[in-house]
C-alpha cells in the first residue's frame, strides 16, 4: 500500500502538525515532568516539593487509593458531544481542575507563583495562591490574576483581621483557610537534604548550588537579581523574615490556637467565599457548613502533615454524603485523567493538582504549566469517551460501575 494513503494511526500522527513546543514533546504525561525536575533541582529543593513526612505512608497511600478503583465502561454510546465544562460556586470553567496552593513555588521555579497563576488562567482555570509564597500576594493577584488565597491563619484575632483586610484589598474573593496544620509536619527528608526555612548557608547547600548551576543562576540568582532577597511574604499582614537568615526562626503564628470559633469570627469579617481545607472527617464538613462556610477541600495536605492519615479519596464519599448541598473539592495524589474522574465519581465537584504543575513551572516555565493542563484535559476528555459519558458529573450516575480490585 502507498504510504501516502495509509490510515495507520502512527502514520497519521506523524503527518499532523504539532502545536506543542519541540522542547516539550517528550513530556507525554504529568509524571514526565517529575523526572525532569529531579535533574534540574538541587536535592534539597526537589525533596521539599516531592516529599511527605516520616515514612511517606500517607504520600504513597494517596496514589494507591486510585489504583484500588477500577472503571467499567459502557460501549456504543454517542459521545461525540463531550464537554468538560464544570461549574463551581457561581462560575463555569472549561476544565474540572485547578492548581493547588504550594509554598516556596518561587524557589523551585522562577517567579513560580505568578507563572502558575498565568498558566492556569490560560487553561481557563485558576491557581490558589499560597500563604507560604515568597511572592507578595498583591503581585500574584495583579500579574497572575489569582483570586483564591490559601491562608495559614494566626490563632489570634488581633492578627487575623489585618491579614483579611490585606487579602481583600489585593482583590482576592475566595479565602481558603488551611485547617490541618496546627503544627508543622515532621518532614525528616527536609532535614536530611539540607532544607530549612529560613535557609542557613551550609556546605551541603553550597555544593548543591554548585552542582546545579541552571537552577542556581536561572532561578535563585535571577530572582535575587530582579527582586532582591526573597522573604516570607504572606503569612500575616506584614512582610516576614528573609529566605536566608542565620538566626531568624520561621513563625508558626500560633496556629495551634486556631479553632472553629475563629472560623465563626472570620465568617463575620470576610465577605467573599470561605473554604476550609484539610477536611478528612464528615463531622468537620458539617461544622464548616453550620458556621457558614461556602465549601470544603478534602485533603491530607498531599501526605505532608500526619503520616498514616487516611487518603482523601477513601473518605470522600462519606464527606459528600454529610454535606450533599455544599461544594466539595478534592486534592492529594491526582496524576491522571482517570484520577480526576474517579474523584468526581466519589463526590468531588472540582479537584486540584499540585506537584506536577510546579515541576512543569520549574523546568519549562509558563509553557510547561500550560502543557500539563493540556495533557490532563486531553486525558479527561479521552477517558470520558472511553467510559461512554459526555460530562464529568455523569460519573456520579455511573458510580456503581466502580469495581474494587
């Protein structure tokens, strides 16, 4: 047969023009960016992003939970009119996923917080700005268009009110209160890899910088040259300590004092949407609803707080049942389109993806973030067709088709 008339899929793919930049064509899945980031980043920085706590049991369980659910497709369904459009609160998005909040993004990727926000926006979605960011939240709102802010709220009302005023004045209208960090998790891998906050110059860090010149010059050096020494910017209403310090200790801002009564007061002060993140128990979801919160994010902090904590996917159905009328969002462990659909099937209205987006920002900037979003969108769309559905929420109707392995 003449090659020019071949209908072989491989031949067709070779003839189709590619819109993907050449330097990204080898990245075919979200996991591919992790491998690239491992080569680029110093061990301390990569370990901070990739690691969990103690034995990494929760980190592994988050991924394993998705593998315990099989999908049973229906065939010969008309799936030609597929749409990934998803409504969350009062807005529709062309995809059912966004970018989770991640601290120190600007340390892994040059201008990481703004890059993540811009990349997410170009995909029609959004990124949540982290309180542990090294970029002032005002810049993330102004230059990245971010409107969701994740806060580590001080357990002190005299410090809470000024922070809320600052966040509101910057233009954020969605406040995500992180509830699962009364104290910092035991991240032993950080100590072993030389990661500390604030940073202290050690021979270990110096050697990592020398052996990773692309990151040292292109990320850290470029950041310092353009904007000066990074600081902890968004923990409170005022700027925090610098990234590098000999004697300053990163403030825990009395998070162990934060309680549901503070959420009640925040609800009185905050006029925008109020979301509580870190929910793993149905009673906590009910309490959030009772106090007037607008939504919850089911999450175990990506396996970075309590080791051996239940995986969010495991408890998602019971939380959905507890607050059936409330927007329920999900993060922790999503790497594939089928993961997105499984979370929606079990009760999530919207999901967030973290590490893969940051790896992509670190290795390929905003182009990388857009490529990750495109890969995930294509996977969800393809998986919907293969399952015989035309909209993500139809997964709820097919919930009985999930088969434990």
